[in-house]
C-alpha cells in the first residue's frame, strides 16, 4: 500500500466549522426574513445585556427559571467567553442587533453529553430561530465528538419543548423537581433531514413569494425626465397595471412617471414589500436603508457595475448582500432584467421588457439579464403563457434553487423552464429536481459538462492514498453522461433556447405520452419518412403500421380520418402530424385547410405535435417549423414520462457500515484508506509494494502462493497486454525471474498480490462533477472501453434502482450477463458495491475522488484488487450541514 500524506493544515481544520469567521452566515426564518448567525465574541457583552433588557418577565423566567432581572458581570463574562469546543455559543443578529443566543456546554472533560439552551427575544419568537440555532449547535457539537444533547425545560415552556419534539430526534423525557429533563442523540437521521429540508423549503418558498406578490413597490432610480433604464422599468410597472401601490422615490421631484413621488419610501405611508432599484452602486447603501425603513422584504437590483465589472464591483456586491441580509431582505440581481408575475391579482412587470407574454402556467427563470428581453420576446412569439418570470443576473442571492422551491407549491405553475449559465449549489439542485420533477416537469438549458473547473479541491489540503491503484480518473462524466445525470434527476436537459421553448410549448399544451410508440401521419412520403428517421434518433419507436402517408391528393377530411384512426389505435402513444401544402388548385379551400383536422384529435388524450409547411396550427397544438424539431421535443418529453413511470427506488440498509471507524480512518495524520473502505464493507485484496527481488520473494511467502506481480507505476497495473502484469507465479524461482524482467522494463517498484479467481474486470469511480457534485461511475475495464469513455454515472445519494441501472447501462454490459456463452457474473454484488461507494461519498465529504480498478466480477461475487482515495479539506459540502443561504 502506498501512502503520500501532504499534511492537514490548520486552515483546513478550521474549514470544518460552518459558522466560524468574522462575518455571520445568513439564514432564513420561517417567514422568509433573513438574519445573521455567528459564534459569540467577547465584545458581544453590551449586545447581550441590551437583548436581555428587552426580554419580557416571562421570557426571562422560562429561560433562567427565575426573574433574573439583570446579568451579573461574572455571568456575562462567562456567557461571552467560550472555547468553541467544550463550550460553544451562537448569536443571531437582525440589523446588527443580537436578538437570540444559543449555547451548549459539555458536561465535564471528555464527556459525551452537552447541555443545550437558547433564548429568543419576544419580538422574534415564533419565527423559527430556535430550530436554526439547534441545527448549528448540533453540527458544531458533532464535530468535536459530542453525540448527545441534554436540556432542562420548564413544563410551561411549550415553545421550547416543541422545538425539540418537532426536530425528528428521538427525545427521552423525564419529569423531576418541576422540570422536564430531555436527552437525545444529535446524529443526523432520515427523520431529522426530512424535517430540516421541509423547513428549508418553506422558508425559501415564502421568501420568494413575498417578492413576487408584493402589496406595494418602492422604485428607486427613475428620472423625472422619463429618460433612462429606471424610468423605462417604472413605466412598464405602471402600464402593466400593477394592483398594489407604486411609490417612486426621488430626492426632489414631486411627480415621476405621472405618479406621486416621495423623498423616502416610508413617507408615502403605504405598504411596501418590494424595492426595485436602478441606481449606481455608490448609492446602494442609502437605498437599502430607506427600503428597510419602509418595511420592504426584498430588492430587485437592475443596476449593473457589480461582480460582472471586476474586483471592485465584486466587493460592492458583497457589501450590498451583507447590508440587505442584515436588514432582513433578499436580493434578486444585481445586473438583472427584473421579474414579473402575470396573475390578475398581481400584474407585476418589474422588468426591462415593455411587453410580457400572455398569462399561462409556465414559470421561467433566466440567469442572464442581457438575454432576458430576447427570451421573453421569443416566449411571446411562441404563444407560451407565463405564470411568473425571474431574471437573476449576477445571482448574488436568489437563485434558480429558490425559484424551484417557490414553483413547487405555486398553484399557478405547472411547468418550469430554467436558463442556467452556472450552478451555485449543484447538489441541492439535483435533490430538489428529483422531488419537484415528480410533480412538475423541469426543463433546463444548462452548462456543458466542462463549462468550468471543479474548484473545491483548489487550494485545499489534500491527502492521496492508494492501495496499488491506477489513480483517479482524469475525465469524469462527458456530455452524454451529464445529460443522463439530468435525466436521473427528472430534468429535461436541452441544448438551445429554441429547444427550451419547443419542449415548454409541448408540456404546457399536451398530456404526457403513455409510452414511446409514435404514430406518424402525413400527406408527403418524404416528410413522413423524415419523421420516422427522426423518431429513431430521438429514442422513439415508430408504431406498427406507421408512418401512414395519405397521399398528396388527400384533403382535410382524409387527414381527419387518418388522425382519428391513429388516436384510436391502442398501439400508438403519441402522434406526429406533418402537412405539406397541396399544389395550387389541387383541392378546394375547405379541403386544403388541414388545420381543421386537428381539433378533434386533441380530444383523444394523446400528445400531438405537428409540422405545417403551410398555415398555422390551431391553439393547443404545438407546431414546429421542421419535422426534426417536432420529433426531438416529443422525444425529450417521452423520456421524462418514462422517468415518471419508473419506481423511485429506495436507500437500502447496508450491513457492516461503521461511521465511527470511518471517521477514525480519516484522521489526516494517520489516514488509513483501507480502514475507510472497510468501514463501508469494501474490502480490498491485500497488496505489498516491493523494490527488490528479496522483498518480492518475502512478500510472496507471506501472502501465499500463487501470487500476481504488477508494475507499480500508475497506468500500468492492469496492463497485461504490455507485460506489466504477471499472473499465477507458483514459487520463489518464478517470482525472482518475473521481478528481474519487470524491474528492468518498468522500474524497481512492483506490487505483489495473492491470486484471486478470474472474472470480468470492472471500474468503479467517484468524482466531483461541476453540475451535480459527487457522482459515481461504473464501467467494464479494458483499454477499448476506457478509450470510448464507456461509463455510466449517477449522482449521490444512490438508490437501489440507481445502482442496478449503473451496472446495466454501459455499452459493454453484455459481458456481465454471459456474453458468448460465458457465465453471468453476480450483478447484485456489483450493485451493492456501488451502493457502498455511494454511501461513503454521501457521508464522508472529505473523500473527493475514489477509484476501484480493477474490480473482478464473478458468478460467485467479486474482488476489489486496487483502490485509490483522494481526500480534500473538511470544508462543508454544499447542501449538507445546517441551513444557510
């Protein structure tokens, strides 16, 4: 076993703490308000005293079990001075004012229990602060080896008791001396994760809902002359008929855009939930303060000059986000197009687009601000109705994930379209999509597989350890694999804006197909043949008896008859109708109106797409300029419908998984890769690295004959074709001769292993993908399959169905099922191995890459011959740990 320990830096260890640092982490409360959370500091004494002075007598009594009218100096010093290990405390800040504090204290040196307590000032109670504090305290305690919390609560403190009871922990209760004594393990469980993610969903959805349906809008940056971007957006807001109050804010003008203007938003005396901002970055601080003073919940920042403009702009953007979050507000933008809500109860057009598409059932998110106007214009041209639209621009705060949370519950939205340029939190995106896609289709124009670097490993302390491994894969998922990963999550991935809208129009107007059998009907043999060829390329099956060509002399009635027969055909799941114009004078006008044949088809309940080379399709029938576009859109939707029909799979219990042993193996100073893998039931065949003939003979004697000998250099350890692997060495003499020849050709370092029964060589990999985070790959080994990139990939966490599909998906998978008379291998054992790798990746974020190569699969099981593990810093992986923005 080879091992290269580059050391774990102090900075790397510090990264393990979610909430360390001078700046608070931002979190959302149950009403969608933002607050800051950070560890307590010695300088927080005055803030703690001020908060205590605002407590009601009841709050003081419930927290301290006595009136406790003031905090003695000795207690205050102890409160604000903690060691961040055995004693930890976090404060919650609203507008830089401490409004809550939570703490734990270990019950003695090296104790496994800590007492937890927190208190929230009266004005902020009932808004979810207690649960947020508990998440962060539990996370901090687990990181220093505290597995259990205890608490003492007065029976009258129902709110505190509810925080513990509703969290999903297995709470043990005892009542003694008038106090409820609680004890509960704080390790994450499926129940606690479900509760945490449910709260995350509700808070993020509410924070966006308050922005998209404001009672009033304050507008900053519209000139009194009517010139400029600000005036244009204000005009669009006014002219679209916003149902709430519009409050232009101007330092001197009394009227702006025909509306009464005010020096500050609060002076209008009207409810203001949203601020739309088109002022230069230098004026943003004043705007944030004014909007907060009026009670706004969020900002839509149209202004440019932030992160997209360089380093200084990025600094200004961070200041903007910090100021807005400190004031409890969220931000859309900056450098964005704006947002819109077409509901008749809202009628909000806070965008740079002078016209909005018709109201409908589609939610649209565009990361690009500059492209947004053109995108909306194309949506309008297609007749695609929108429920709401958000352009995120620089995406400093509100992202596509936030909009997914909102649209999941929005009764006005049935289809979600996303135009993405980057991923902020890919793992969260995949998780949300898996759930939301079961209820509402998600179509995404997303980055390519290698649009940007992985990033997380850069600049972090790393430890690489191998057990004779060939080293991590250099590539990871290719474009086809990334599309498969999207499909695994239920996302319809498209390649162009035209495709995004092609699929959106189909989903918005037609039912989902029940299968992949397509009936093609047309009046041109060339067009129907083209449709049949396109169907095969799109993964569709042309139904028996199709394509059906009614001939160039057929009229509308003939078309209607043929289409009606296709709708009634039980062997047809979807229809493709192609219409070529008749020759001039060939048919009477009534018979040449092919579109009249379609309305009756719609009543049949089977999705229909059409290509008209003359005329326009009736409302409700998606029409495309070419046959290929029509069939491609139908293929995308059919694949999504197939994903919906498949069982979701389960996360099975795995025997022999020992997370404590895994943590012990991950200690940087004594990293034990074999121990890490063994903790997840992955046993690697022992190998010994030798550098001389004597060492080779001794290793063979200890391992037991016969043995295998392999060149230790990366890339050679499975190259039997190059002579870098010698098998079935039965004795000392053969070991000596083989070592001498291999050392001369490939170098002195050689691996010696005991022989195992032969099998089909396979490869299992774990890599970090830029779009999905950690993904597990599987393929059959060999130079040819590696050259062709024959790997299947799935994002973690893996279900039993994911693992089974991974084994069967590679093009070389028939080798596992008994190709050319060979005995089929134990594919269940391979699937279980993949589940174990997926579990390791899910629970141990320090494991950044993992390669098992080769894995010999046999009818009676498998053997893992070599492994390589690469560790990164203990920094928290996105979408894990306690909630934070």
